[in-house]
C-alpha cells in the first residue's frame, strides 16, 4: 500500500468513526420514538392523551430531581440525599402551611433544601469527603431528624386547594410537567449560557486542570450541590401537592431513580459531559416503560427488574461505544 492509499484509508476510517459517533448521539431519541410507536401499537389505551398526561404527571417529580442530579454528575459526583431532602421539604412545608401560612411553608422548605445542598457541597469541596459518603450520611441524618421531629407520623391538614400544584392542569398540560419544563430550561440555560455552566464541565473533566486554570473549583461544587438540593426541595413541594400529606417516609427511591434517568440518558458517571435533554429523555423513557408494563398487567415485582435491564443495556452500549472510540 502506498502512502497515498494509506492516508486515504485512514481518512475513510475517520469519516466512518465520525459518522458512527454522530449516529450514536441520536441513539436515545431513536429508541424513545421506537418504543413510543411500539407501545402505541401493542399496548391497549397507551396512545391516548389521558395516558400520556398521566405519565408526564407521575414522572415530572423525578425529572425535576434528575436535572439537579445531572449537574452533580457532570462535576463527577452525585447526591444520595435528594430523597431525604424531598421528604423533609414536603413535611416542613406541610407543617408550616397548616400552622402558619402557605407562602412561608414553601419558602422555608426551599431554603432548607438549599442549605442541605450547600452542606453537602461544603463537606465534599472543603473537607474532601467523597460524594458517596457525604450524601449517604446526609440522607441518614436528615431522615433521622424527620422521624424524630414527626414521631414517624405524617403531617395532615394541608388545604385541599394546595393539590392544584401537584394534580392541576393548565389546559391539557399537568402543572408538575410545567414546573419540570421550567427547571429543565433553567438547567439548560445554566449549562449553555453561563460561566458557571462552563466551569461545571471543566471541573467534571479534570479538577486539577481546572484549579491550574484559575477556576474556583470549591465554589463550583458548592453551587452545584446547592442547586441539587434546591431542585429536590421543589420536587418535595410538588409531591406534597400530589399527596396533600407530609410523609417522612416518602421519596426513598428518588436518588437511584434520578441517577438511573441521567445514566440511561447517556451521561457517564465519570463526569465532564452531559446535556439536559439526556436527563429529560431518560426520565420519560423509564416512565413510559413502567406505564406500558402497568397497562399490560405485568406484576410490579417485575418492573424493577425490567428497569435494571434497561439501565444495563443503555450503560453497556454507551461504555462499549466510548471504549471503541478510545481504541481508534
């Protein structure tokens, strides 16, 4: 083979690699659309707006949490305390709404979520404890305080009108979905247009290089975890709007479900990359699968197994593609 032929072959390989990478970036939307079509054809009552609205309403809470989780995963971390923060926000908001006023309950609940997120960021950034240990400890601590403060009893008495936040609609669109869309847009704007968003990617890619470039890594981590706590608190308030009860034992599955939604969307836990649409599509993908299984009458005990299989396949394909690109 002449040098010219070798260069031509390399050029063809690079072109094919770029084409495969471009195709793989659209894998999740393609899978999502194919599942929608397949479920619409095979699952009774799936292809109706009433069912789609139900899917959106049920999964918007996890979507809100997933947006915050996305930011933390991009920095190379995650937060196992988002469920405890959501339950805390729900309980505190319920208690203050019943005893004082609705605005105060909402504001205090949001501030508490922000404070817990800041505490997580402080221990991770300033003290140097890894995210798993920090957020697991926070989750246990907050849950313990909740059970002690409420004697493990739900908080009742929230006005019926508050359910509009979790169960109401504006036109055909559920209000939780509108809140989810707002949080997703804010997250997208942060990552796309702000200096903070640019720094989040750099910190997640290489913290040492970020420090050498003059970026205040500790501040970026603090803000990121504060936003994660705030979004979890928003989700907790929406949950209160759906249940009308401040339940200290609620939201236990939020951390792993939110991480799963982000990872299924193709965002690696190694950090440095990720887009909001990945978290949104990952959330909706898991949501429509669970909904289709429910409509088919599949036992709820099988649903976690199916979700786990979807996660393994999605992450496995993404990891394989990354490995192949590195080998090239």
